[in-house]
C-alpha cells in the first residue's frame, strides 16, 4: 500500500457508493482526507477561486466523479474543472454506473484521467481506489 496521504474529493449522489468508497479506503489502509459533494454545483461553489458558499473544499490530490447527478452532472463539472487554471491539473477519475461506450469516450475527450465502472460488489471498490491512488501519486511526482 502507498504510504502517501491524499486529499480526495468524491462527487457522488449515492450514499451507498459514498459508504463503499469510505470502507474501501479503510480496508486499503489509505491515509485519505475524504471530502464529499452530492452534486456538481456544490463542487463549483466550493472550489471556485471566490467561493460562493460557506462550504469550501481544499484543493484535492484527485477527484472521484460520478456522471449522473442532479443540478450539474459529471460531464458539466468536468468541463468546468478543466477550464479552471488552478484546478485543471487535478486528476479526475470517473466512477460511474454507465456502460455506454460514448460516455467513456466523452469523459476521456474532456480530460478525465481514467474511466472506472462501479463494481457490482462493494469489495470491487478496493482495486479501483488502489489504482486511482497509484495514478494520482504518479501525476504528483
């Protein structure tokens, strides 16, 4: 396991998937400062250079992003993130239920670092998060 600590922003509207992610980080023994947003609008408000709300997020080492969310969906948020000078280098890992090849292609075209399909079994989150941390650590080096 990587000894490095990470600040992670998980953008997800499913409380079950948030819980699965939290448990996977724990099982992996990961040193993670995890922040959660339930929609893209909250992220835009919390990561803007001039935050629009009292809820702000620290600049994360990487972002786990669902595609299908209320208010501002994952694609819209990815476009916004990559347009922000202070955020565009943050690796964004798509973590979605989508099985559509065009969603994967669109995410990659918009600058996603990797496209993961949510696993059927909660333990499947372990390998996904392990891979995301390894990729994020490589980007920081």
